């Protein structure tokens, strides 16, 4: 037996032992899920996971292997969470659009074993999570080229019962999709979501192509495919082209080569730990009020990575504000900051806690 074959046999033997241990571990996960269900505990326990990672790091003697083993442990815990969600009937995740949409791609990357629940609008995604028809929802929050998705931020403001529990950055490549065999001169009209159109505006202007905004990139692709019309094109992902039998006529038409969309995961379960937290607040429309909030955040030692303003619903010329801060919201410093902000702001609440 040569050296390579001997090493492969050793790997096979270890894999057999790991498979048996995996089943044993998942049986224990089942017991944990039953306990959580009986006591109304959330699936995700960040404090417990940090403890597991700390113990795991100490078990590996070779420092070079330690980061690889920790990646393995993180993946193992993610699989366990997904299995718990299935056992507890919390594996339904809502998104806006149809299969192949960027939100659907993000959902599959985040929750590969979940039941994906398609919704026609972002409003319905929030409604399903709020009503308990879905355990979580995946919605776009901002794009590196086109900016924030204001309608989603407004929905966050209107749903104080929901929390942002996770963020996920999805690299986005927009492509011009057509019926197979179509040439560029045949195209007379382009369909896509408004964000995808904004991300591809330079290409559209150069080609002189008119466009129509629709609810979703995948819906646009589905429409073009079903029409069978070579004068119509869609802007969407390569995955969507494969899904609906379209051809990528022009790849990577987005203006910004580093085009990334940030998605947020919303949930009814209040998050407990992370290295970032976001706030929604309002202040009296008086000189210095907003400046006082920013000053208090700076004085507390937190770095404010983002701040946005949006018109308040049904209140003309009044605004609410969104801010993202770097830090642990469960610490004494953040609790002191929130007390200070509560005395300064008209209203203030934590929107999300997550790790980036």
C-alpha cells in the first residue's frame, strides 16, 4: 500500500467515526430543542456559542490548525440551529419575489435547509414574520452602489415587534438576460427591479435601452422567458438565467464592479449578543437636538458607522433616524448610553443586534 492510499484509508476511518459522532450529537441537539420548546427559549444562544468556541480553541494543540477547526465548529453549530428550527417548526423563512431572486439566493446561502416562503411584497414578508407564519424574513437593506432600500427601513420603523438579528452581504452581478438566440440589436425594452436598473444605469444609457421597473429581478426574467419575445430583456443573476432557460447576452453590466447588496434577517426573537447594534430614534425638531444625540454617542466611545434620516409616516416634515453603532449592546457602556439617549430623544429603541 502506497503512502497516498494509506492516508486516504485513515481519512475514511476517521470519517466513519465522525459520522457516528454526528448522529450522536444531533440526538443531543434534539433533546436541547425539546427543552427550548418546553421553556420558551430562543434557538440562537450567542453566549453559549462563544463559550463553545472558546473551549474548542483550547482543544487543538497545533496553532496552525486552530482557525480551521473553529470554522468547522461554527459550521457545525449553524447546522444544529437549522435542525432545531426544523424540529421546532421554525424553519419557514420569508422573502420577496420568486425563486432565483437575489433575496432567494441570500436566503439559500443563509438557511440552506429552510422552507423558503415567497411573498409578493416586502410588506408581506414583515407581516408573515410578525404573525408567526414565518420564523424569519430576508430582505434587502442597502446596496453599495444604489444606496439604502428606504421602503424596508420604513417597514422596520413600523414594526417595533420585530428585530434585525443578522446581516449578510451578497456580491451582486447584474446580467442582461434574453431568450436564447437573441442579439443585442433585437432588444427594444428591458425589465428589472428598480435597484437593479439603478445599478446598471450606465450600460442602459450607453445602449439607449428603455426600461420598466417591476417588483423583482427574477419576476422580470420569468416574464421575458414566458413571453418568448426577443425584443424583451431582463436584468438579473446568472442563477436566474439558468432557472428560467434564458441566455446571458451581456454579463456584469452593473456600473459598480464591487456591487454588493446587504440583506437583513428579521425575527420576532430579541437578539442578545453581537458586535454591532442599530438604533431607531426621533428628536424634537429644534436646533441642536440631533447634534446632542450624535455628541452623546461619540462621548460614550461608540463608533457610529452609519446614520440615515427618513420622513416619519403621516407626519409632514418630521423625521426619524437610523444609526448603526460598533459595540456590544449588552455591556454597561451601552446601557448607560441608552439611558442618556432616552433622556435626550423623543423616542429611541434598539432595532437590531448582530455580528459583522
